[in-house]
C-alpha cells in the first residue's frame, strides 16, 4: 500500500507540475475510469444484462470523462467525442462478428489447471464477454487519436478560416498518417508486454510456432491488437470528416446569421 501511495503521489505531482489544472483533472479521471470499469464488470457478470450494451454504455461514459472532463467542452472535444462514439459502435459490431467466427471466447487449455476448481456454468455469454474485452482495450487509443486529430484541425481552421472543407479533411488525414504507425506499435507493445510471461511459458513448454499461433490465448491477443489497430485506422477519417464538416458548417451558419442581422 505504501508503494501504491508513493507512486500515486509522484504521478500527481508530475501531472500538476506539467499539466496544471488539466493535470489534476487527468489524475482524478484515472480513478473515475477505474470506477466505471468496476461497475462494468459487476453488471457484465449478471446474466440479466447484455455485455455488449453494458460495454457500449461504459465506452460512452469513459469517452465523456477522457474528453469532456479533462479538456472541457469546446469544438475540439465535441467533434472528438462524437467521432469516438461512432467509431466504437461500428467497431463493436465488427468485433462481435469476429469473436463469433474466430471462437476465441472462454479460456485456453493452458488455463485449465487454474480453473479446474471453479464452475464455468455461470450463465454468461462468453462470446459477448470476449467482444467486450476487446472493445474496452481499444477505447483509450480511440479517444486519444480523436483528440490528437481534432485539436490541430481546429487550430488550422482558426489561423486559416478560408480553407475549404476538402482541404481541411485532407489536413486531418495527413495528421492521422503520422499518428497511425506509432499508435499501432504502442498497442502492439502494450499487449505483448503484459503477456511476456505467457510467451516465456510457451518456450518452457517447447511449443512450436504453429502451436503458439493456434493457441487460443495467443490468437485472442493478436485479434485484440488487430481490432485496436482497425479502430485507430477508422477514427482518423471519421474524426477528420466530422471536424471539417462541423468547423466549416459553423462558420457558414455564423455568416448567415450576421447577414440576416444586417438585413
């Protein structure tokens, strides 16, 4: 507990020093998100609730915390929020189809020994649970990419208000190209870093490359990485289009109102 408190204090000090008030909000957002995850797990293990619906609601709340609570409500955060929700909905249906066909739900044979004393008849749809786990793993990268694209697009439009919708959209895509590669690699190393012990275990068990690739645990992680990468890839054009449309449309409406007042 002392180590946890010390690390939390160091993190808080750094966030305040670097981010100021926004850093404080970012720190508390960690605990809010943790609370949302706990509630999600509680409802998800109840057979009376649909895990997909629970996950969708949780993603909306987490997106609200990560975008609006930390960065306040403005043009940038509004477009980023709606872009994130649209991407999550599209990705959720896609992931549901993938998990149904890939049969990665449940537990692998490597986990049989640890689970042998527990009953697996808990009345929960493991296919939907698997889809929920994947989408929850991608929500952070999706919201982060959305803000990273909408923010410079807003600045570009602010300094160049005569820019067309198409040019602004192209500018957003060019930013996304720089983000896509680093985000995909970040997701890759984050997931594999957490499962490094599993890879060592595979080596100790003398698994062949084919056995590793066809292992349910390994396949589930690879699919999670690919789905997260697809989510990052989807959020780039969606955010670029929504931001360009929203910024240009708002400017045209302001011009119309100003013209009506003068008339």
